[in-house]
C-alpha cells in the first residue's frame, strides 16, 4: 500500500514538473519588451493593451560610409549690366519736342565737348511736358505733370564725372560692362521710409558717369524709385548732328 502511494506521488510530482516546464517555455516563447522598458513573458504589457512589441535580438547596426564632399558651389557671376547706351544701341533722332530741347541746350552749354546729349526712349506711363531747366555749366531738361512741376528730368551737369560720386554716397549702384556706373537713392543721402519704400513724392536722384564722357549726368524723378530706374534703362544717345 505504501509503495503504491509513493509511486503515485512520484508520478504526480513528475507531471507537475513537466507542466511547469511547459509554462516556462511558453512564457519565454511570448517574451515581449514593453514601452516602459520592462519585459513581459506572456505577450501582454501591463496597462498597454496590444501596444507591446516582440523583443528584438541584439543587432549591431552596419557602419555607414562617410559622406564624400561634392564639388564646391560655383562662384557668383561677376558679369556687369549691359549699358543701355552701349555699342549697338539705337541713337535717338532729335525729332521729338524733348529731344529738340536737349540738343538746343547742349549746343549752348560750356561742357558740350565733354558731355554728349542723352534722351529717353520712353518715360513710362507718365507723359510729361518738357521744358528747359537751368544747370550751371551744363544742359538740362525737366518734365512737368498737370499736378506736379519738375516731376522728372535729365541733366548733363558742369561737374566732372568721377567714380567717387557713385561709390561714396548711394545705397543703390549699377556698374555697366562699358565702364559706366550709376548710383542712386534719395537726394540728400536720406533713407527710404518703411511707409514709403519707393520714395513717391520725394526726389529720387541718380548720378551717372559714362566711360567716354567727362561730365556727371543727373537723372531724377519724384514719381518713385522704380520710375527712376526705368528712366536710367531708357537712356540713349541723341543725334545732335542735324
């Protein structure tokens, strides 16, 4: 009787060990790494529902090659603006009212041998009434609008055209491929106001030197800096031979 009881106890003990072994293996088979860093051996993390993920083996990441430097960026172009009055540009005939005024004033000017006459191909949307203007030692033309006298104009002044007049004072500058240069902004070295960045109603003034001339040309506009820039772009030589 006792031997049979011992045998039964051993069978039960072995069965229990076997079952515990199965549970142990099952737990590690479902081992999980929880979001909080803890491990779960039954596939579910506490308070995370199904957000757990299988435990990943320790994998050494591959060594990535170091980036190879590419070619250096290209240097900015050093090319200069094409001079509107340069070689090959049109020469304006002295046939319009404003061109005739310029030529007439130029022929009387003290600097007529060193300050060739210029005119505008166009003055944009503003069509002013041209008239002669006084410029000591040189020649000048001014344009009046119905509501604004001396709205814009052009002069070949009696001053020598030196590069310092472009470089030293103006916030805006253009250097041309023929050696000419222009500097411009508000007259009197004033700064443009944030409320009126285009300078409408103020005197926008440009100093222009041209490579084969010795005078300082003046261009001005009270219609805005963009209008002054248009006038500069529209400058051409006038045919004063007739």
